[in-house]
C-alpha cells in the first residue's frame, strides 16, 4: 500500500508572518522518479496556535508516481 500527501494549505507571498523560506538540495532523478529536497521556514507566534515563534525544517526523500492537479 502506498502513502501519499496532499498539501493544500498555502501562505500568500505578502504574509509577513512567514519568513526565511528556503528550499535547498533539490534533486529529481528522471530514471527512478526519486525526488529529494530540504526545506525550512519561520512562523511568527501571532500566526500559529502555540503563540510561540516556530522554525520548521524538513527533508523529503520520495518516489514520485504521478502528479494529480486540482484535487479538492
């Protein structure tokens, strides 16, 4: 069984509560469909339920099977 993620939330470019957005180490292997990248961004305390400033970081290492656009 395969797992998938549908990320549907976004932040407008004008949102000053989201800063330091970075996507690095992006790589896509067309032979294996392996996608890898790292990401990070900061969220001001006033823009999240914790009330604390957050730094969010992550690494993605996945196999892309198919892209499906406009799923609601």
